[in-house]
């Protein structure tokens, strides 16, 4: 190791702990074209069915009710400055003008501007078959197989699966994550461990609104609306949920293992536990004891075909113990999807996905029944038109059963269809 | 083309030795041609690598956030250049025992070189782009070539005598990713065919 390299490593470590990375100036690169990405994603949408979840309904898609219109879905800037040769920062700033707004006077107005991810990453150059990296800041835990585009975006469909829609809206953390990758013969193995703060409210929306399929992603300023007229809601609960609230001062954690066998398959398994204290409420935000397992499989049967699948099973609980040891609000949740994508020479992708989802309510069902069952079918076509313009068209159809809809005077069984045409203009 | 060039030089440089061409086809178990297989002929008596073969141009390009070619065969002593044709910076490295090295961040239009002094295989990576992967196979013989899409190569000017014909591929399901045949090269040589098992790999999609 040369003295310069040693110095760079020391500086890299310093950068991670928040100190300035002034030496290694040769490697600092802040505003070159490769450090900045930006886009505006404009949609024409047509949807039917029940009131949208962002307007206080139980709707399952981004645009709910009888909506026809043009929307700016998201404008975003991704800045990835290089602070040293092995240290980068990664910041996603987004503007979502029609972000969920709460009608509750007690809530803060939801900000259209927000920071989705913001972290510093240290990735030393591998000197053996064991590679490692560290990141610190705000990020989505690595669960989604679908969000492999720049700035945590999807690349096969406009609308992510139910599982990854939920990750995007309610599973955003601030913490420290370490990753180790090793090559054992022909098999690649990876281990990721993270400790985090915030995200104590994770699964509030999943419990009271249920699963949904949409691409509105959380930022530090996000406030997600609860459905109106919920009969069993505690009085101290605000009508919005803030995914980045810290309520109980406890650390959460997640772990992930990766397996890359010598065939075109990748397998990953995650366990997440926010270790929330279910009996604490602060500023209208309750702590929820939320945990889940997620299994992901990516398979390439041929170089132009991809099969993706994830299965998630989890549970959450909030409130005091009521009956049979269950807490006042306690559910188990499950979802699975299977997605197939065909890639064409011109860069276009045709994808079909089937989602199934369910919530089992374990307590107080007479007063607050959060049972849910449903499935969805998605067909999407995405295509780059020019270097700076992508086009996409998508249909999502969701059928679901949720007894809580009765409180809003609705039939528990609902179906919803959303058609979107998207133009994404990017740098 | 790179493989033909050094072999031609061998032909010109060693007129006293009787030599003939040796053509080799590499197929997979299903009979489909295998590309990126490195075929080598190593005479039992050994063979010096002429200076002109060592000093030929060997290039591993970075383009579209990929290495090209996926497999590059070079003789011991060769210098490989690593031009970056991408808009983005790359940080090329290898921790393979044959020749561990790293080329810290460099950008479009710039190039770096590495000289490979030991036979073996270098697996290449980029510390910025995990999906980039390629191999440099360093051989200790002047008789080598890499198969194209048709799975065929011709080793020019193979000298008469006993030797080993080897096929190496980074994803071959065989010890050291290599299979070998003992042969005696003559004034003419019968075409050789190998049926090898090569694993499929995940192809990176890049980002949009």
C-alpha cells in the first residue's frame, strides 16, 4: 500500500464519519456530467373505480376514482459527487406536485419537495475475492428487484409490484449499512447488515389502507394520508403517517444474504425488524413493531428474457394487549409477484406481472377489520425514443376485497383499472 | 485478427521448421458454437514467444459500461492497453494472483497500460460499475487464438512434433475452466473439435 493510498483510505474513513475530504483532490469530482442525472416524468392517465388512496380513499392505484388527466408524476435530480477515489455521495431530490395531502388540520402540510435517498458510500478497491462497502445516510433497504434504474426508479413497468410499492412508501430508513461479497469457488455470496433509526411508523398505511400498486416514493418530508372514516382509529393518531418518524428511540436492523450460483439465477433473502415500541405515541405517530422476510429470485432463461419474483411475509402490531395476547392493531401480511420481461434490440421492454396480496387481521375485527385479499395484473411497454426521451404505456388492473370499505359506504369488493402513458425527459 | 497476426510472424520467423495449420472448432454440449474460448497449442519442447508477438497491440476497451472483448488472450510479456471510450470514469482492477493491479479513476479518451509477466488468468472488474466483467488469459506459447461467434479458429504455423492442444473459457465447467488433448502435429493436421460445457451468465441490463 502506497502512502498516498493509505492517506486516501484514512480520508475515506474520515469522510464517512462526517469530516471533510479535502486531500485526494485529484479524485474529487462534483459536477461533471456523470455526477448529475435529472428528469421530468409526465403522465397521461385514465383510471376508474373507487376514490384514490391519496385523497383519503382505499384506491389501489396511483390515480384513483374516475380520473382523466395529465400529471407531472415526478421531477428528480440525482447528484452523485465523488469525494475521493473510493468515496461517493448519492442524493436523490424529488418534486412530486400531487403528493398525498392530508385534510387533517393537525398534520403538517405535505411537502412536494423531498430528499428520497442521501448517503455517503465507501467502497475500497478489492484486493482479494472478498469485497466490502459501507454506506451511511438515508436509503431504502435493498429489497426491491424492480428498482434498478437511476435514482431508485423501476425499469420494466411504471408501477412497481405491491411489495415494492410498499417498500417505496413506508420502508425508508436512516442508518449505517455494511456489505461483504465473497467468491467461494463458482458461487458468489453476499451479506448485508444494517442498523437504523426512524421508520418506526412502518406498516401504519399497510394496516389501515392495505396493499397498493403505485410509484409515489417516500422522502424525508413525506406524509401519507390514512383513509377517512376509519372506525377504530385511536384518537391520538394523526390522519397522516410519516415514514421517517422516530418515536421510541430504539434502533431497527435488517440483514440480507445474496447467492449467485454459477447459473443465470440470483437469489436474495432479507429480514427486517424496526424493533418499534408498539405502546408509544408521539405527535400523532405511533410506534409499530414491524418485521418481514422477503425472498427475491431473478432468472434469465435467455439473454433477452428475465423472470423476477419476490415473496414477502411479515407482521406488525401497535397498541396495548387486548385479546388472546394480540395487540389492539395486529396483522400479518403477505404478497407475491411474478414478472416476466422480454427485451428487444431497440432497447424496448415488454413486461407482464401478476401480483397477489393479503392481510390477516389478528385482533379486534369487530371494531376495526383490516382483512384484505386481492390480486393485480400489469402489462407494460417501455421504450427509449431518443437519448433524452423515454416512452412507456401501462395498464394495471386490481381486484380486491376489504371489509373496511363499508365505513366509506363502499362494497368490500372493488376493482380498479389504470391506464398510463408516460414521457420521461432526462439529461 | 489479433491471433492471426502473431502467428504469421512465427511463420516468417521460423522458416527452418516444418509447420502446418491446425484448425479447431469449439462447440457446447448441444453442438452450438462457443465464442470467447481461448485455444492454445503448446509444443512439448516449449516455444519461445517472439518479440514481435509480445509487442503486438492488445486492447481491452471500456465502452457502454462494458469491457470489450469479454475475453482477451495475450502472451506472457504482453502489454495491454485499457482505453476508456465511455463518458463516465472507470476504475479497473484485478485481484487475480496472475497479475493484481488497479488503474485508479480515469475518464473518456484516456488510456492506461498493464504488462502481464506471468501465465494465468486475470478476472477484471470496475470498482464503480459492479456489472462490468471480463477476462485476460495470459498464455505461455505463441500459438493461440480466441474463437469468434462461429466457435472456429485456425492456429497458423504449428511446428511438427508432440504437444498439448488446450481450450480455456472463463465459464467452462471443467477443472481450471480448461480441457486439453495430447496431439502430435504433422505436415498436415486433421481439424479438431471440442465439445465443452459452458455455463450461461446473467447479462447486465445497464440502467436507463
